[in-house]
């Protein structure tokens, strides 16, 4: 836990963990998140350790459909009123080329903003919305049930990290617009801040090996998956757990 406070992304190599062991390790960080809103439909098959993959219902690899949102910068579950603390991914099957996960450090990004921008965003809140996120990811749209289950929430754009006290940018693809602003204007500000935060200087790209266990702090990073070559031929399978965090302030 101490290491985790000091390092927003941690990589352990050569961890050949069962789902049960990953579940137990995840529990040492806090409460495990329940069902993803996307998976309300297949609740029966759900286990707290779920699989992120490019394998379709026919058992064959394909370009992403349901996980499309992962290809846009985001912080996991920022559309919840109590969003996630950390996510843990365990690499099981890794494509030979591509398929990296990228992480941007939004504490470094905030610190690098000019004073006028810090002033401008101070006190502003972003509306985070699952419905809007699906539109922005150009994937499957949110169902009526999902919209009911996950109404929009709002969080500070400049968030305080509860452990380090540092100000961080809290945004990404689930962020829709700025509370109380015309939507397009807010969207433009959020996209500008996201582009600023994801400059190469603030980004680590993780090149996966089977057995990698990667965990990251969703409070001070945003992340995305990069597509891999031959997505319709090569399998990419990771096991995922998410720990619940606290209300952002
Ligand atoms: C996730 C996620 C990225 C990846 O599991 O939350 O965004 O590289 N995954 O699969
Ligand atoms: Mn994610």
C-alpha cells in the first residue's frame, strides 16, 4: 500500500496468478467493485474477476466492440458518484505486436499547467456520464436500463489526491461537459486539458508480457488501450479487478 501511494502505476512481472489469487490480492487494497454497468445483461456469468479481451461470443478474436471505451483516455468508473481507487490487470494472452496500455500522470499534468489555467479550472466541476461516454466512444450506445442505473454525476476537474494532497486533473472520456457551462464550451475545455495531460512527457506505455500484473491509481492517472495489429487474428486476454475509492473533492 505504501508503494502504491508513491507510484501511480506498479508493474509486477511473471505473476502466474489464478483468478482466486488475484481476487485475494485485490482485497488487500479495499472493497472490490461489483458489476460493471455494461455487464448487467450477463450477470449470471459474472465473477468479481472479469476478463477484458478481444474474443467474441463465437470464441474468435475480433476488433473491439464492447470494450471500445478502453481505447479512449479515461479513469475507471469516473461516472460513479464513488469512483474507483485502483484497477488491476493481469496479462494472460498477449498479442505479438501492439496492445499496449498507456497511462498519463494527471498530477504531473496539473503541476505543469500555467497559473491562469489553474485559476480558471479552480472550483469547476465536470459532469461524468456513462451515456455520453458511449457516444464519445462511438461504440454501442447506453441502454435505457444502463441510463437509469448510472445517471450522470459531477466531480471537481482539479481533484485533490486524498493520500498525497496533490492536485490532479480528473477527466477523460466519461467526462461530458462542465457543470453550469454551455455543453460545447465545457467539452472544448475538457478535451484541451486531456490533450495537455496526455503529452508524451506525462505518459508511460506498458508493453505487456504474459504474467504481468499491473495496478494503477485511478485518482491521479488516466489510461487507454492501444489497438494491436491483426486484432482479428491475435488474442488479447487480461483479467481485471477494480477497487472502490472515495468521493472526489
Ligand atoms: C481497463 C482498461 C485497458 C487495456 O481494464 O479498465 O481500460 O489495455 N483496459 O485493456
Ligand atoms: Mn479502464
